[in-house]
């Protein structure tokens, strides 16, 4: 069995051409990056990223704030903040 070809080989679906909102089932273009971390799991400087459209930005911020995970929100074109190598690729928000 060739695990590498199974995960990303021929037949794999290409990703979106433009960054999309991380809110579940949203396919709108992202304009914001919501940076967060879980202090029980991540080091203080690490930042996870959820991308947000205008409509879902407040919802994602509120969801993370209630859990004490939200750190900052920045325009998508600004790039992630923090020391190099401490941000992760954008993820799908599936709360």
C-alpha cells in the first residue's frame, strides 16, 4: 500500500483558488484571519488561524472568545503576526 499516493496522489481534489471562510459550509472569500490558540494545548506564542468572511468574522471571534482562545483578528493580506514559524495554516472551523 502506498500511503503517500493515497493521501495526495492522483484523484485528490484541488483546494480553492482563493482563501475561503473557515465557518462550516461557508464558501465566501475570506478577508480576515482570526488568530487563536488553546493555552492547555499550545505554547503561548503559537497561533492557529481561521479565515473569516465579513459575515462570519463576529461569530468566529465570539466562539473563540467564550473559550478564552481568541488572540487577535487581522486583515487577510497582513499575514499572520508573531515570530516566524509560530502560525499554522488556516483551518476549517467546525464547532
